[in-house]
């Protein structure tokens, strides 16, 4: 139904008689004139109709027609709730926004510009509802129309959506385990499920008496270019935040950089570290003092170091700035930034020395943080050779002339067609992981495991039944074994 005309047509009189007789009277010239007057009012009414909302099925996952005719997927509320860990209040506030966009798609799909504007406006409103920790993950499931978030040179539309989430099955040779893959298997595919629900899995408990490492916050220039500019110098100065790792790092929360235009970072110093010793270390992407992956990695390191199951090691946690561009791009550019800017500041802040030995360097990432970790292993020297990756986004998000399928190149071409690298990889995907215009995460991760197996890599791949994208319960259940397994072959030199 048309809304009353606005703007120049506000004073125009439109009959309230049935539309068909009015549009098609006997006088053809009058028909043409009336159509010409009606169409601008129709176009102007669309954004207002979108703002008014509507009653559409919330599970409609087809996106608006984008500029140029490409389609962009619209996430449903269940996907957003699982990916962003929404509260009930947030989900209640966001659901009508998705409904309005879905209804507009159904009713006004031909008006692509208005539809795209409404979709962008809805995403901005959803972003305002989220917390600082949740906000960087929004683009993962709510990609802009016309090629996805930040399609690079040679980009364009998204990849083949592939099978729907839930229809892809675990690999035929996946062995069922109760909690996590066994530590004595150097290669293999596995599957597991929660005892009740993934939400019920408790956090890793660091028992009383286990020495705790300390976590210190600091700020880094957000880019190499910013570091080179004289004005960037104040942002590089570390800002210590006392408190142990178990407290979640009192240095503040992660997100899009830190205070003063810098990037929020943290360095974990293990208990008992002696000044001057060179430490192995792990880099964690999507750093945030409240993130499950960060708090659970710190707890796992506290426990495993005390039990001498992993070497005494440091941790460096880094918040994103331009998340997709940094993480999803297939190159060594982001790793170079870490090497030249973040790691020296971590050493200075923590008064610690980080190893240059590739065998003593690890990385952990979730979702788009996994391509970031893979890029550090594949394109950077010294390489990061020990990887833990949850719900890896090995899909065509950031395309380039060199890698037109983005991070999908890892399972499709880079692993199969390159000499085997000295990598040890632990990876996980959920049976209900993402499926959108970039493809099916379960299917692409099955492909990744097959590529690693065929090439003879040391890897473990676990399929989590009933788990969504970056399922926090899976992280809580598997982090201890994942970290221990990935470091099991390390020998100090």
C-alpha cells in the first residue's frame, strides 16, 4: 500500500478509488501523465515504509537486490543470536529490524537503491544495540549488499552459497569422542556433542594454588602508516593495567582499537618468568578482556604451564581495527604489522623476550581470525606454525586479483598445490555453522580437513554437533586439549 506522497508531490491529490480503473482510463495520454506523477511518489514512499517496519517471516534469509543486481544474504535472528551471543533483550530489539528489511525485500525488491539504503540503516541500528565486544562480529553475518564486506580488487558477488547449514555431514572417517580429540593422534577427523547443551559447558576453572600469569594492557598504533607518522608516537606508549589474568585483564575491553586512536592490546606474562629468558608465545586475534576465547586461553595457559604440559609461554592479544580487511585478506601484510609494531611493544610493556623461532610461535583465531592466523603461517617469516582455529572463515570474503576466491584459496589451491609447510593445525566447525552468500562454513571446513589430510599435515579437525558459529561452549570444552595438542611436539632449543 502506498504512503501519502512527500516532498514536491505533497500537495497532489490522489483518488481513493480502486487503483486499476484510475491507472487505466480511456484517455491514454492522461494515463501516461498520471503514471509519471505516481512513480516518484512510490519511490519516495519506500524508505518510509521500511522505517515503519512490517510483519515478515524472520527466517527469510534472501537479501535485497544490490546495486548492479547482485543479491546479499540477510541473516535471521537465530544466526545473529548465536554468532553475537545476544541477550534476550537485544534479540527482542533486533528482530523487528530484520522483519522490516525482509518485508521490504518482498514488497519492493525492484527498487534496489532504496532497499540497499534501508538495509544499511538497519545494520547501523543493530550495531548501536550491540556491545563493543559484539560489534566487530556483526559484519561476519550481516554483509553489505553488492559483493560482501569490503570486497577487494577483483571482487564482486559472494561465493556459491552451497548446502544449507545442517545438511552437510561430518566427514565419513570422523571418530566420535566425548569431549575433545585425543592427544595421542597426530592426524585425524573427529566429532562430538555436548552432554546437554553447549551453553551448559562450564568455563575452565583455574584451581586454587595454581600460579596465575599477569595480563598487562597497552595501546599500539593502528597501522604501519600510523606508526610511521610523528603524531602516532603518543599512542604507542604502553598503559599498564595491573591485575592477574584470572581477573579477565583489567586493562579494558577490546574492540576497534584502543584509547587515543590506538589499537587495544594485551600481553600475558606467565607466572615464574625470569627476566631475559626468551619465551614461546601465542597471538590471539579479536582480543578483548571479556572474550571467551581470550579468557579461556589464558586459563588454559595458567593450568598447562603449571602442569608442565606446555612450555612456559607468553600470549599477545590484539583487538581488530579494520577487521575484515586485516583478517580475511590473503597476504602477509597484517602479520608484518604485528611483527614490526605490536610484538616489540608487547616485549617492552611486559619486559619479556619473544622467540624468533617459527617452532615457538603460535596463533589462535576464530571466524575471520582464522584466515589471519593462516596468513601468519603461510606468508610471513618467521612463520607462526602452531594454529588453533575455531569456525574458520575459509570462504571468499576479501577477494583480490591474486586470490579471487579469498581465504577459500587455502583448502582449494594453497594447501593442495604448495610444498608442505611445518605447520600443526587444530581446527573446529559446528554442524549449524554459517551458510550465506560466501558459502557453507561446514562444507569449506570439511574441504580444508581433506586438503590437510591429503598433504600429510599434522592436524586435528573436530565437528561439533549442534554448534553454531564460534560456539562459546565448544571453546570452553576444548581449549585445554587444543592448546596442549598443538604444542605437544615443541622442544626448546
